[in-house]
C-alpha cells in the first residue's frame, strides 16, 4: 500500500475542467444556472433565455429547459429554507453552535397553507363545497321527522 500523506494533490488539473462543457444537458444547464437565474430575475422570458442558450451551443428543447429550471428553483428554495439564522436569545456571548447530524424532523402538525392574500387556505375547500351541492338524489340516513309528510 502506498503512503499518500507526503504527496501533494494536483488540483490545477481539476480546476481546468471547471470551464469545460459538461457531458449531460442537465449539467450544462446547472453550469449556466447562475446566469439563467439572473436573466430571469431581470425580467427576461424563459423563451428568450432558451433562444440565447441555443445560440451559445447548449442544444436543449424548451420543455427540457423549463423542467431543469423548475428543479433548480426548487433546489435553491430548499437550500434557502435550510439556512435559517438562529434566534437571538439573551446576549451574543451566549451563542450556540448547532451541527446537523441527521435530517430535520418535521413537526406533527404542518404549518397552515396561506394564499397570496395572506388568508389561511384549505386545499380541500373546493371538494367539500361540491360535496354539499351534489345534484340529484341524496339519501339521508337520519331524516328530520318534522320535514316528513
């Protein structure tokens, strides 16, 4: 067995590959993602960005690009939600260092969903509304005796 502790790693060879075109289309989109994200944030349409990517040699269909952009946006959002500043309690001198050794466990009751207006949103509200307004005959197991003939 060779002793690798005395040898230096030649990282320059690896660093040279950073600017090379990745083998896969997903890798190519990931490599261009910071620029794509900035263009979209500046107000350019995904269709324009797609045309520009075709012009620089990234041959990808619009639908594929849209799929990869959605994945990368969700990944960025998940990364942002994982990085939360610690709550300040007391003084700065009493700061705790927290390391994550296992995935966070979500609480038993999920946070209520909210709509864009800030109101609590019930995802099954439309189903419940339709159930109460069903057309046709609805059998009632326990009828009100006062309403019977």
